[in-house]
């Protein structure tokens, strides 16, 4: 009986919307523990060991860390792409009226942090990291809102989800345009041909998911060798998947459902364990007061809420948008603060921005601090506002 109860608790946890965020927190703790114990060297050797196949015509032998960051993360971006397309076709982004508030809020939440970062780092070698504070971690932000349960209106959760999806779309565009290496046009041309084939499949009504996944894998290989970051292949594959605005599950929705748990409970935890192994050193806290640290810290913790709140307020004032049902301005500010949880997406961009391991570690630490502060502050604000409303009632 006890085993049955434990299994039920275990199953309930993995079905809850906050499970992904909680698991990521656990993985961060594990990674930080490994990095600051005698296990650090062995773990780093594991991450840098090469696996795969290599020949004169096929090059697929890479370090484990690259397989995680370029391979598994392509699946994460595939899921993000599926979510973006579904929201555009039938969700919160399907009409101007519904989409305007999260879209404009996301723009504010991207531009202001980037400007803050650039103000601190302009003219410096670290200026390339301006994209780091632009990103919001969907899993963590939604996980914290879910922990609040019915203390926040349901419309606020939808607003945050739509905002985070638009935020991810902008991050994807930034990665594709600004964080790609030297282009190899032949590989890019072949990848374009594969993408065109996927579009043809979509237009001719092909619904078998494998007709999209297999060419998508080939496109990943070609894009990886083209100089554009390989994760973009996931997004390109996603936008070709057929969908509809009816109650019938489309191929896109079926694939989205199939990927959600593996991404949330395997891929993102692996990414967190592999990329947050920060070895704490003397002077690291002092680095938060440097240009790189301040740009990230203030960009995420201050720039995100200012940008999101300001653009939301302006769009409502000029009557372009309206607040979700039962949502008040303190709710929007709370969501803006939670938007400062950059974490996995910010770390991903930091790895693309800098090749110097020391600068990567400095950026990771600043992201970690800013994300923790944003998570605590956002949770406390929303909780206190709910308590105040109850006391007035």
C-alpha cells in the first residue's frame, strides 16, 4: 500500500505544471554540488569526451557537451517552435486583440534589458553578450506561477505563457542572426532544399510525423555545418508541421504532446546539469560589480520588469490592448519580475557569446544570481498582493 501511495505521489508530481521548474532547481543544485567537490574534474572530462561517428563524408563525432547544447537543445527548440505555431494558429497569438499585450510586453522585456547591458559593456570585449538578459526561462517562470495556484488569476498565467513564447521567438531570431559563425553557403543551400521539401509535404497534406522528423534531422546536420546554430533546425521543422484550429488533434499537437515530458524531464535537466556546473572562486561575487556582471544582473532583474510593465501600461493606455480578466497592475509587475528568470535560455546565449571559459563562468554566475532574485521577488510580490486583497475583502 505504501509503495502504491508513493507511486501515486510520484505520478502526481510529474503531471503538475510546476514539476519542470522544481526538477530544474534540483538539477542546478546537483550541478553546483558536483562543480564544488572532488567530482568536478571527472564530470568535466565526461562533458568533453567525444562520442559519435566520423568519416570522410559524415562528421558526427563531438564532445558530450556539444551533443547536449546543439543536439538535444534542437529538440527543445522544436517544442518551442511547435508552441509558437499553435499559439499563432489557434491560441493567444491568433488575433491582434489577443496577441498585442504579450507581444508588446515581450518587446519591452527584450529591448530594455539589452540596452541596459549594452550601456555597461559598449566598446568592451563583453559587448557581444547583449542578448544574454533578453531571454526568459519558460519552465521556471511558469513553475513559480503554478506554485501560487489560485492566488493569481488564470488569465495571468496565459499572459505569462504567451509572453514567454514571444520572448523565445525573439531569442531564436537573435541567435540565428547575431550568434552564428562563418556561413558555408553550400550546406545552407542544401538545408534550404530540405526545408522546401517540408513545406511541400505540408502543402500537399502529408500528415505522417516521420515525413517531417527524418528530413528535420538531416536539416539539423546541414545547418550545423553551415555556420548557423543547429538548434534553428528545430524551429524550422516545427513551423512546417500541419495543424488546425479544431478540436481534432493535428500532427503538430500530437508531436507537442509527445515531446513535452521528455523535454521538461530529461533534456532541460541535462542541460542544467551540464551548464550550471559553476565552481565558486574567490572574487566571483566581486565580478557582479563588473561591467559584464552588472549588465546581466540589472538587465534581468531591473530591465525585464521595467520593459514588460512599461510596454504593457502604454499598450493599455492607448487602447491597443487590454489586461486579462481579473488581472491588475501589481500582477503585471509580478510577471515582469518573473520574466527576469533568464536561466537556461540566458546561459545558452552566454555560451554562444563567449568562447573564454572564465567569461562564460562569470556570465553564468550573474545569470544564476539574477534569476534567483527575480524568482523570489516575483513570488513574494504576487503572494503579498493576493494576501492584501484577501484582507481588504
